C-alpha cells in the first residue's frame, strides 16, 4: 500500500533562525487515524502547519526534507493549493466565522464553483453526521458552545470533501464527555466517509483511544512511535504522558536518549 502522506526528515525554521522541528518522519496510510502527541512546544502544530501550508503566516518555512501527498510534493506550497489537492485543516484556534450562522459557515467552506444544489446536498450529508448542527442552522456561530464550535469546524472542513483531515488540539478547553463524543465522531467520519485523519493532541489517552498509530514529539523530534496499543502499554508513555506514576513529571528526553530512528524501541 502506498502512503497517502509521507513526511521525510522534515525541518522547519521560523524567522530564518529558529529551528522548530528537525528530522521528523511520518507516514500516513489511507484509512488510518494517526495521532501526533507531545507537550506544548514539542513541534506538533508546526508539523501540521507544514503539511497544510499555513507556515507562511508565522514567517516559517520548510528548509529541509519533503512532504509528499498522493505522490506529489506539497512542502512550501500555498494553503489554497494544498486544500485543492485534498487536505483540510481544523485549526487550534479561530475555527469558525463567529458572525455567520451555522449554515453560512458551512456554505462558506465550499469552493465558489459549486452550485446551490451541490452545497445543499453536501450540507445535508454533513449534518447527518452532526445532527446537533441541524438544530442550530440559524444560530450565529459566536453563540455556540465550545463543543458545538468544534463540531462546526470539523463539519466545515468536511464540506471541502477532503481525503485527509488534519485536526489540531480537538480537546482543548472542552469537557471530557464532549471530547469523547467528538473523538467517536472522528472514527465515524473515517469509517463512513473513508477520510484519513491526523490528530494533534496533548492528551495521549484521548488520541490513542481512537488512533491506529501514534508519534510522540519532543523538542521538534520524534522520540517514540508505534501502534496505539503498544504506545498505551509502553512504560514511558504511561509515566510521562498518562501520569500513571508518582513523583514530578519530567520530560521524556530528560531520561531517554533520543534515537533518530522510526523503528520501535522499548
């Protein structure tokens, strides 16, 4: 099986001087849910922005390595070209247009060439996945709850009919019961629509509950990767990311020597 997305020895530099990620390798196969894990500043969002093309707004650039989607290089291409190729991003912040209604937000996500009938058909298909949004079609997005905004952000991304959905920090600021519901919906999206998903998360427990495979980042490098069951069972993940041991929480790299390899170790 050919990879849908391949990130090879990726290096991203901000302001031409600050290296944010270095030597990252990721492989995403069709139909997978992939989790990118790590604490604040680990390089998770930078990696997602490099894939989606939104580095330029932060004066950052891929300086080494490559990002390949469906066999074509997309590193340093503008966001609209990457979106047109089949990648949609649900960002960490500024997820919706707060002054537009739910229905207007969904319509705004569709390319100009799609007619009214096409927009309506897509909207109905998406609302079937998020029935709550159907009840809120005329509600201004700025008045939605945090969970409802996250639903709308995901639904808006799906209106673009992507092959790859990137979701940045889905659980941020949301109650656990809401996060559990949203994660279940991501699995439903993968299973029913066949859309491949990459999730960036600080919460390893949340992400690995639905992911097939995960990558742990620290200080801009992959320090550990494996399928979700093996990561959940790994002692270092339990200690440093799931809090299953007592004592002060230290960084993974403070006790584990970084090995620049994508092979499993433990």
